[in-house]
C-alpha cells in the first residue's frame, strides 16, 4: 500500500520525496555542571544561570577561555586596544 504525503499542496508518494527538514535536526545541549558564583550563589542548571544573570543585570559575552593558552583572537584584541582602535576577532 502506498503512503502519500503533502508537498506543495499536492499528494505525492512518500518514498519519492525527502523527509521534511532534511539536513536539519534538533540540537540538544546538555545541562551545565553545578558551580558557585563569586558571591556564593549556587548555580545548578542553565535556567538557574539565566535567572541569576537576569537578576544581577549581567550576561555572558563569550570571550572567556578555560585553557592554559590564550585564544588566537586575544593578541589582535590587545593590539587594537593599545592603539585605541577597534579590533574584531
């Protein structure tokens, strides 16, 4: 038995068309590890982090790093700040 699906307002054989959203898939980001902020607040989830940031009027900007070496953009940024110009990563 043939199965039909709607594509562009027409019924077509399901086997003859790619699935909707081909090439796209949902992304799931795992929760963060619990940590304590500098003021002693325990953050146990992404939702708690969003609430904490909202309550304190802060947000993350994504220029932090956790490794032992500076990221590639850092030297360019320092050079731009020293000369007074703007440097983008």
